[in-house]
C-alpha cells in the first residue's frame, strides 16, 4: 500500500489491495462533484474508460467509491491540521467567520439596527429512503454544518399553537388573542400547521433539511428533518446553534411564517436568549394578508434595507442537484455529499460577496435617485409631508386590526335569526300538512285504522326541535316576553350582518382559489420544472379557472346583497397580489375618504418606504465594505505568517497551507477588484481603506 502511494495511487484495502486509482483521478472526480453534485461514480468511471478506449466494467464502481471515501477522509485530516495551525479549530469558529461582511465587526463602525440578517426555511429535496444502503450505518460523518439529532430533540417538546391559530370562545377562525383578523395568511403555509399534521411518507428516513443562511447566502447551520415535515424543533435547534456562536446581538430573522413563529420562539427554551426582530420573505410576503404585511413585510420593517430574504429558495434551487445521489445513499454518504456541496457553496458565496455588495449599492443608489424625484414632485402637488405619508401605514394597520371576524354576540344573534327563519319555514310546512288533511290518515294495511302521516310527523318533530333551539338562543341573549320578527330593528340588523358574513365567506373562497392559482403559475415557470409537471399544472389551471368562475359568481351574488363592489373574471384573474382583496372586507367603516385607500397615495407610500429602505441599505453596505476590506487584509497577514512559522517545524503542512492560500489570495484580489470598481461609482459614500 505504501508503494502504491509513492507512485501516486490509492487502493481500496491497506493490506491486500485489489484495485488502485491514481490521486489525479480521485481529485478530478472530487472537483467535478463539487461543481456537479449529481455526477455519479458510475457516470464518471464510464467517461474515464471511454477516454482510455476501454469498456466500463461495473465491478469498478464499489472499489472506486471505497477509495474515494478514503481519499476524502485523508483530505479532512489535512484540513483539520491546517485549522489547528491557523487556530481556527474551535467549535464555533466557522459560524463566527462564515461571512466577513456579516460577522467581521470593526471598532468604531456605525451602529446598525440589527447585527445580522438571517433567513431560515426547510427544503424537502434532499430526502433519503429509509431502506437505502446500511453498510456504513456504524459510521458517523462529523461536520460543523449539521446540528446533531440529539441537539434537535432538546426542542422536541410540542409547542402549543400560537394565539393566531387558536379557536376559542369569541374568536373566529384566524383571529388572534384579541379576536383580530390577523393570521389568515399563515393558514396558507404548511410550516404553520400543528406539528401533529406534519408527516411524510414512511419510506423516507430523512425528509429534507432545515437551513439558516445569512443575507449573502452563507450557510450557518443545517438540521436533518427526520421522518417528519417542518416541525418547530428544527428551526429552534438551528437558531440555537447560530445564536450560541454569534452571541447576544440583535438579529433580524426572515421566515415564511415569521409573523407567528416569533411566538413559538418566545414560548421555547430559546426565547429568553434570542433577541430578534421578525420579517417574511418579500415574494412570500404577498401571500400574507395586508395586516400582516403592514407589520412584517420587508418593505415596512426598519433595518431590512433592500434585502428580499428569498436566500433559502436560491439555496434549495442549487441543492436540488444533490437529490439524485442522496435519495439512495447511506446516512454517512448523504452527509458527506451535502458537506462537500455546502463547502463549495460557501466558497462561491465568498467569491461573489463583493458583487452582491456592488449590485445592491447600484440598486440602492438608483432607488434613491428615482424615488426622491417622484416624492419631491408628488408631495408638493398633493401638499403632503413625509411624516404624514408614513403615518398612513399605521392608520391602515389600526383599521385592519379593528376588523373582527365573527364577534361572539353578533354570531349568536345571526344564529338566533337563522333559527327563527328555519322555524318559520318549518311551521309553514306543518301548516301545509294540516291543510292537506290533517295529522292522521287511513292505514295502508287496514284503512279502518288511522295512523300519523309520516310527513306531518317529521314536520311536527322539526318544529319542536327548532322551538327548543330558539328558546335557548333567547335565554342566552336575554330576550324575554317577545320574539324577534321581520320588520323589527334588531331582526333586520341581524339579517344585514348575516348577508355581510356570507359575503366574507364567498370572498375568502375566491381569495383561496386565486392564491393557489398564483403559486401554480409560479411553479409552472420555474427553471427545472419538467415537461410532464408543466403539462399537469397547465391542465389543473384550466380546471381551476372554471372553479374560479363558479366562486366568482357566488361572490357577486353575495356582494349584490350587501351593496359591495362586484368583480369580473378578467379583473380577478389578473390580480397580482392577494392583498388586493383585503380592502374589500370592510363592514362597519367607510374608508373611501381615507388617503391611504387611494391607489395613487398607496403608490406614493410605497415609494417613500422604498427610499427609506434604500438609505438603510447604503448604511449597511458601507459597514460591510469596510469589514470585507479589513478581513482581506487580516487573512492575508494571518496566512502568510502561519506559512512562515510552519516552514521549519512542518514543511509538508506549510506546503499544503501555501497551496490553499494561493487560491484565497486569488479570491482576495477578485474581491478587491470589484470593490475598487464600486468606489468609482458616483454617489458612493463608503470607505476605501481597511478598518
């Protein structure tokens, strides 16, 4: 075996080698798999055999995979020695230094509203079948990316449903603890379902991964979702690992259900130690109701800058390449492949961090320039001040917070009136039976014997039941000595409210169908969606259009009964965002005179908040530029000093550090080139020097 190594070969056995592969071949496969994780051992070996003019033999696959595992293990040992030499081997070092623009804080830098911007989400593409290979079950792959299953289980205690999803006395569906219309948005997300409903097919051992990324895309922590969907314990465990490493600084956390997840964190063991504000990803945010958007959409949250927080979606899009291999891998090999992918992903994100900063800077300058001109013109024409326009968001939020679905008293009143209407109809049926011949009729077997007519008996029984229901309502509502009837003020008011209730239900159904349609349209245009799936989606959308027409017809009928605006199919099918429905829900106030209800003023409000976020983006980018400049200088010094110190004591290790350092220096130079180009941009206000 030693002789093989001296000749640049590595065998699959240390004592009795039967196969040996060159280190160059193994390194080529490693490099290719870093860039194309879906590349299988068999495909690579077939290509190698083809290049050498030989026929591929399937018996090569297993020994090559064994040798490749050994090769990767050797590289990991070397990397551990390099980390020790550079004093980068502490458990939290990688997270603390994963992203220089986010974590490399400087002395006397301007304060930011949040120390770091984070995005979390679960993805289900990196599944693994439970009956996949078990040959390496005894092996455990060690990676500082992954949160151990034991650490995840510390948060396995069920978290009670938040107030936003409770149904209690006096609270309608989707009402918060005060009965406010708050969380109909979160009902659309699987992540917000009760943990008992988040199940997957039994055939999968790992159902995917849950990740935490910084805004530049660097992966901070990953947890396997084991035989379940997106349970609360996964984000809690991932955030606990990140929070332990980064410390107590305030964070801004984006999650699809960030509006309700903050309550989950507060009720967990993590809550007391986790200081954070919460937002929702920009694209997903438009599927939340308008009240939720007013508080949680990045456009309106202080400190978000121009970040869209869709970082996890981009990560999952790239990690899909691993899925073909991980499905049938052992647990060890699945983690090994994902770890390789994560390492390459982070290096690519480091290389592109200066471009990220430059592109965001250019975008922020453009928003500042364009929106400032619009605001100056429109504010002067309409005689508004910026503070006045900002206050509209709070006014709108206050208005929407006051919309209560199904207050208890009004719900009971509607039930009473509906019971009265049912009783009146049934009494009419009973009167009709009396007019047809009375209660008894001749028997079928013996006409001389009389028997109770079945239809009369049924109507009589129904009248008795409804009378009891009405009496119970009257006792609950404290109605004594009289019974409501058409023409009475209380009765007519309740009928009007019931119509409004039916209007809301019809609107809810129409909204839900359009949400599903928007998501399916989005899926149909995603890169990587196969032809069969596209065809299926298109066929389903065609059927859904007919369902929408039916729901629209029901809505217009209900809208006509309350005097609300009717909609046509062409209008609703072109709605861009579901929040456009929310202003149709009013039942008690006339908001048409409110400035924030007018389309032109809402446009003005959005432009103002965009400009505010652009200013925040410039401030954060200036801080990130200084951090990146300083990190490049410090790492350059650190690497060179370590190489010099190791040349005498361990020349082989010094040579390996130098080889890795050359690539880092190339990355540094590429980053500096981009930053120098940015510094020449008109409007640039950041530093040009390290801190």
